[in-house]
C-alpha cells in the first residue's frame, strides 16, 4: 500500500499517466479518430478494388466489341434494341413477384 501511495505521488508517474490519457483521449489523433481513419481507408480500398474490377471488365468488353462483329451486333441488339429492316423486335418485360 505504501508503495502504491509512493507511486501515485511520484511526479514522473503522474506526468506519464497524464501524457498517455491526453494522447488516447484528447489529442487530434486519439483512438476514436484513428479508428475512423482506419475505416475510411478500408472503405476507400474496397471502392478502389471495385472500380479496378469494373474498369478491367469494361476494357475487356470494349476489346471484344472492337474485334468481333458478332459481339458488336449482339450488344447493339440487346442494349439499344436495334434491328434489321425486315425484322420485328418484341421486348418482353417480366413482372416482379411483388406486382402480381
């Protein structure tokens, strides 16, 4: 007990404890801020990975469209409902289960 009281009265111990409390709770880089920064970095990394994946897929599709005329025709028919002069196009829209 005497040792604990002596430790609490020690000015170096008090300054060290005060410094640690200040750094953990009151500083601009406290634990809460560090956690927020960490979550923002993880979110940004996930977004980066998503956009890299989407960019690679778009580049692959563009390459396929520029090199293969059959794929270009299929894309134009599906996305833009293009047709030849002697054809008719019927668009089938399925109802969602909640609308039935």
